[in-house]
C-alpha cells in the first residue's frame, strides 16, 4: 500500500551474505541501553528514483522495493500502536527489502537502499550486497522475521526496531548455474537484529536505518 510520496530518492541499493542470509558468518554487536545513533543526521537522497513496473503496493514511498517470487521476506510481527514506531517498523522492513532487491538486481546502485538507509546502515547494506556479488550468488527461499519490539527516544526522532530472523529456509543460489546452495539446519540460522531508525526530516513519514547491530546464533530467537 502506498503510504506516502518521497519527493527525492536516490541511487544505491544493497544486500548480501554475511549477516542477512543463510550464507552468513559470525558477527556480534551490541547496543547499550541508550538507543545508539539517536539524533544522528540523515543523508538526503540526491537523485529522483526512476519509475519501474512494480505495482503500487511495492512502492511505499514511490520507490520500488519489489522482489522476485522466489525471494520471500516474511515479516511476522504486529505493528505498535504508536504512529512513529509503526512507520519506523515498516521502513525497517523496507530497508531489508532494499538490500535483497540489490542482490536480485546485481547492483549497489538501486534507489531503494539510499531511500531507506543512511550513515552506518547504508555502508552495512553496501558491504552486504557486495559480498553476494563477489560470490556470484543471488538468494532464494523464505526468510522470516518475528518477535519484533520498538522503543523511541523522548523527542521521537529515533526508534530502535529489534527482531529475530530465521534464515534456515533462505539459501544462496548460483547466478550462472541456478544451483541452490542448501545448508543443514544450524543455530546460526537464527539472528537477532537491532536497527536504529531515524526520521527523515523532509520526507513525510519516512524513516531511514542509521545503524545495524546483529547477533548470529541468537539463543533468544531459537
């Protein structure tokens, strides 16, 4: 569903192995009790997004975040009552979609990533997608996100979105051969994420990921 229109949106989309898929490696970062990145300035997108053939439901901010049918990101969570927290949660999901859209399109220059990410999170997305590209992989299967919580800073300019992810049925696929690289079930399939979302000052209702903290093999998600 189209929530709002982003007047200016830019290039650069992203995704990749390390932490966002079943091809992941170990990485553990922890946010302290104070929301990390609160008050961090956002980076303004610099180029208008080109129109694409995706239906309106795949363009929540006028930017295409659609994915191929075999790349299924499921967000099994309930939205909070707070309007800002609900919008931040929606755009945290769009941040992940933007990363995997970059994987599918084989580029770090799709408009979706810079619409939904800034600062450290933008760099994180670029690193992720480049790892997929280096491996010659795309992704296939179902990646499920669940047990989401949100919390805001007092001035409402920053929201921490935390959730679990199960990548046990989400696999790498060789682009050249189409071979699916299935893996055995492992505790590393479960990750816990904290994404710091900051409000984009001139985009109505738009939130951007600014920092990403990931714990792989997270016991609380198993």
